[in-house]
């Protein structure tokens, strides 16, 4: 911490100088570690202590990244990765919310699905990827299926918990106003449980992305994960590191977008507004 | 829910039947799995689907017994468990420490926090090729991958738990002369424990996903490698047996951890 202050003539100025420096330190400090990491990476790679194969200089990686963007490869791969991720995720969301509501409303559905969900949630679903490849082939269908299967369980449990936690008074009032079972489920329970459902979706979304990357690595073709594994097969390490940065950016963007969407969607919800304000 | 039927419905009503009841309840609860197993077996036996698409459940069980008998699934399973155990252990120790210090020291938070926030949303499976590049096909690449993948969930849960620690408790402990380390060990850590333990549960699930993924993609041993190899070789009944073993291991690990978690948090209930 550099706190060397030029000695000013008046005490009052010294105090304000000091606080300014202090403020500046706390303002700039969050950038220090990332900058150090980048600089350390570049230095380690250039010093020759680590071979360029193991750790290419970050400048070389950025050049490769720029080339990927310029040639459009990045956009093609990212678009395919995101397409499969979101399609699998959308299926998981639709199926998951429906099953969750069903489990809360129907004893039969609960009896049948409860053990499946309680075993399926902690289970590493990715182990079933070779089974889906066997069933659906090496193309999009098997990738989208494994994504949907991996992402559906957190949505079911979150929906179930959310719907079960809906205040009875809300349901009673809807009933006394003449709402039917279906209306109560979709117009009272789901909106009231929305904060929890969205939390479940926020767990499922990064899972979907992780699984999509693994599926691409297993099966090849196009996509960010597939391109990265191809680069590592050809021992093209700048491309491997460029792939990490690309996937990292996509992951960051997806998670940030989900957070933004949550705030927009739940702006009306007093509980959520309170929790974000706190 | 259906376990809470009125007693008149229950065939074993005397007090001595508590043991029987403890046996029967899980049977009732998990009966849908039996339905699925019977359906699977029927579909396979009636050859509704070809055997190379869905081998019969009995064939899968038979090949599981064979794999256990030959020791193949046991040695590969131990390899996998070693990798997941060591990676997770390292992540818990380092992650919990980092999270607690981030919460109690502004300086640590300001230096480590940005890195954590930057790397947390990254899909950790992206690191698999680099781990192979750096550490090869053996244990090290899997252990480090699992360590890195589980580090941040553990650190963030420890951080959030410790941030929730009651400040008056910390102040009174330090006003009684407790050192920083003592405050950390006796006040902040117990406060953070519930949240930390649920973070570790998420890390446990993540660790299995990363283990299987990395073994499927680049390994010469382990259960994930076995699944890939058996699938490529077209030995589908053995592949299904291994897939189910991995799934079961993940489930058992989670249930075991839940029991442990309940024991560790027992003081909180009273």
C-alpha cells in the first residue's frame, strides 16, 4: 500500500490529501490483482521460464482471439454453443416448472416423481452422455437432451418448494372468487413462486453451459468447446487459451444477463425488491 | 407424504414394528423406481427396442457382477474416488480459508474478490483441455480441475456465511481480549458453518460432474474412461452398468454428506 504523501504546508490540506489518496487506493485496488495476473502471465511466458507451449504470452493469445473475432469463427462457434445451451435450457425450464407444479398439486405425480427427483438431483447426469450419443447420434439432439436432463432437476425442486410455500390465503381468496384448479396453478401459484423458480433457473443455466461445453468436447463439430478441444489435439496452445477466454466471456455474459432479467421480471415483487435493496 | 397415512391403514401397528416400518417406508417411497425397472425389463425382453440400444436390466446387472468380480470396476472406481476426494478436500480447505479471510479483511477482499467474481461464472469444463496440456492424462489433471472447479463455490459460501456473522458477537469477543485468529475460529467460523456446508454440498455435485467429464474426454483410468471405452467397444450392457454405478456413487456421496451435515449442525437445533 503506497501511502507516501508529499508533506503539504497546512494540516487541513494534508488531511484531505490523505483521504483522497485513501479513496483512490480503495477505488483502484480491485483492479490491482487482475492487472498483476495479466502482467505476471505475460512476464512468465516471455521470460522463458515456462515454455510457450505450456503458457503462450497473453499478447499472443489476444492476437489469436482478435483473429477469431475478425474471421467470424468466434461468432459462428459462440452462436452454435449458445443456441444448443438455450434450447436445452428452455426445454428444462418448461418441463421443470410443469413437473414442479404437478408434484405440488397431484399426489400421484408426487409419488412417482419424488424418488426420481431426489435421486436425479445429486446424480452426475453427465455420465449418461454416452447413452444419449448411442440413442440420438453425434449431433445436436444428444447434446440438447443431455443439457435438458442436466438442467431440469434444480428447476423441478425450486418450483416445488416455491409452490408449496405460497400463502394459503392467496389460494383461498382465488378459490372464493371462483378460480378453477388450472387458473390457481398458473395464475396464482406460479407468479407467487416466481422468485424461487427464477433462482432454480439461475442454478440451471450455468449447468447447461458446462454440460454443453463437455458435450461439444466429447463429440466435436462446431462450437466453442469443440474448437478448443480440436486446438488442444493439434497442440495449438494459443488457440486453447483463446478458447478459455471466449468461454469465460460467454459464461460471464450469460450469468450477468440472467441477473439483469431477474431484476426486471421481479420488479413488482416486494420480497425480492426488499432482498436486493438490503 | 403418503407415509403419513392414518394408523388404521397401516398393517404393522404395534410398537414393536418400528423396525419393520423403517424398512417398509423407503420401499413405498422408492416403489416408482421398481415400476421403471420393470418397464425397462419388459421393453427389453419383448425386444421393443434392439439390445444394442437398450440392453435388458438383467443383462446389465449380470455384467455389473462380472465387472465387480474381475475387479475392473473396483480399481477404476477407486481411482475416480481418489481424484474426486483429493480435489474436493483441497478446494474445501483453501476455499473456506479464502472465503473467511475475504469476509473479515477488507484488504483481502479487495485483492481476491475481483478474481473470484471474474472466474465464478466461467464454465469450469472449459479448463479440461488446458489441464491435459499442463498435467497430462493422469490423476493430477483431474485433481486440479476439481480443485479449481469447487474452489469458488466453497469460497463464496464461506464468504457469505461469515459476512452474516453477528457483529455484536465479534465485538464482544474481541473486547474480552480474543485475538483475531480466536475470533475467526470461535465466532466467525461457527456462524459461517451452515452456509459453508451447503456450499460444499454444491461443490460435491460439481466435483462429480467435472470428474466424469474429464475422464470421458481425456483419461486412461477411472469410471468415466470405462464408460467411454465400453461405449466405443459396443459393450453396451457393461456401459450401462458403469453409468448406473457412477450415478449411484454421486447419489450416495450426497446422502452421506447430508447425514454428516446434519450431525455437524446438530448444535444449532437446540
